[in-house]
C-alpha cells in the first residue's frame, strides 16, 4: 500500500510577523496560544486560541497581536520529493517537528483528516479500544498514560504520541486534574460525523465513557 508521512510541528511565531507561506499539503492547524488569520485559495479564516483550521492547498499564515503557538499536522505522500515542513519563509519564528510517523493508506478506500479535542475529568479513562485509522495526539493539559502493544508511556503537556488505530489502547489519566489532548487522525470517509471509537473487551460494554469530544473539522483527502 502507498506510504505517507504524518508529521506534527510546533510553530512559535512572534506577534505581527510577516506573512508565512505554506505549500500545498493536507494539514490541520490548532492554535495553542494567540490568534491567527489563515488565507487560502477560496477565502480566509480567523482562528482563535483553542480552535483549529483544516485545509489542503497553499496557505498564508498571518500572526495576530500576540505571540503565536501553533500545532500543525501535515500528511505527505512518500512518492514524491519530501517537503521540509519547517517555516522557511519565517526566519523570526521557531519551528520544531514534535513527531513524525510513516503510515500506509489503502487507495481503494476514500479517507478524511479529522482534528478534534478529547477531554477527561480527573481520573478519567478511555477503556481498551481501537480506532478506524492512525493518528498523532498531543497532550494540552493534565497527564495521560497510553498502554498499547505491551508498552506503557506517560505523556505530560506538550508530549506527542502516535496510535496505529487498530492496536488496542488503554488510556487512564491522572486523578490530580483534568486532562485534554488534541488529535489529528486519518479515517475512512464513511466515518464522517461519526465516532471512530470501538471498545475491545466484552466486559466494558455498557460502561459510560468518561471522555468528551469536540470535533474542530474534517477534510476529505485526495491521495492520488
């Protein structure tokens, strides 16, 4: 199956920075701090702190009146020349790749990119589950433990991790405070507007989920 690289960047841009130009790629941009205007081929959108934008064409990023922190996910085919991803047109900014992962996507199935927010109360847990596609998450606040494929990792604010989707995951959070993470993942288009969450263990059926979801947006992907 064709391979793609899914990457998460953290961009730090000073207030009133000159326009920043992004090449054509499927991407999601979450505003961790500040506000930004994103211009694209068919218009523009003002994106405030705590919200996100999704697109797949060339884009121009215009920083607002305060320093800006963005989490930027991009999906790139490995068939062609790799694009660096860092903000080369923005020398006053700092851009870091927090995580990247090669994934395989069956071209016989149409796919979409979804960006959403997952929130847990103190001590909440995502019971052992799978999803319908792979993705990269990043902890915004609190602390979450990811138990999957025989390994356990604890993630604090700013930590990113990858989930295969089909590999079962158990995810307890800290009882000390609420936990939130931001997620961008790739799903079959048949999942549009629907949860991709599936419980694995029969004994968990009927138990209430402690987590809450907010979908910022979905974007159909053109992989060819």
